[in-house]
């Protein structure tokens, strides 16, 4: 398996990956929704505000992950991990964790201080994320499952509350994702 930065030319294959994975696990409507999110992230986000990474085998994409800028009223270098997918036939082999850990290492190298995600606390806690309350760091939109708002300090520093509001990239700024 190879891990590498994704390119805009990978958009169609990445979109198909997210559609297949999320359709298999959550139903076709969710597959279409998340596939469109992945394509929108690639097509509408400024290059300095997005980093996407791929897991490939024999030149086929088997996994993908995105990190996009999360801005706060206070100055802090933060990104959000979302979405991530591993081809259904390749799940439960540690590929997702390797892809996430690779992405986290890349974010550290870029000087990112805080990494957020919105997902399953049981899964992401294995990767160093901790549940946080919105009085510590406000999510960009209303959370349908507040227990899924998670953060990880990439500097090893203790997490201190971030005052004010947050803003995500335009493609992610839709209530259906939150």
C-alpha cells in the first residue's frame, strides 16, 4: 500500500470511492451526499485550505482522507478531518488507521496545532482524539450528535478553550454534514 497526496485529477475516482463506501454502510442517499462533498472539497476549496491523501494498491485508490481549514475568531492553526473512506472490500485491515495517522503526521509537519473531527468517539479516541464540549471550541454549525465533536492537539500542549465562533470551508458548511 502506498500513501500519497491526492491530485485534482483523482476527483472522479475519489468521488466513486466515497459513493460506494457510504452507500454500502449508510444507504445510497448518504453515499451520494458524501461523494458530492468530496468532489466539492476538491473543486471549490483554496489549495492552502485543503490537504487530501490517498491509500493505493496497484495504482487503484482504496482509501481517501481530507483535512480542511477550520478558522476561529481567535488565531489558531486548526484543520478538520472529514471525510475519510476505505474501500469496503479493504476495511478491517488497519488501512483507515494508517491513512489517518499518515494524515496526522503530515498536518504536524505543516505546523497545524489542532485537529478536529466529527465522528465516532470510540473509533477516533484510538487515534488520539478526545471529545470536547462546544464551550471549549465551538463547531461551525449545530451538531446533531454533540458527543461526536472531537479534537487532538498536534503539539502535545494542553488544550485550552478557544473563544468565539468557528468557520469551516464552504463545501463543508452545510447543515446536512453536521
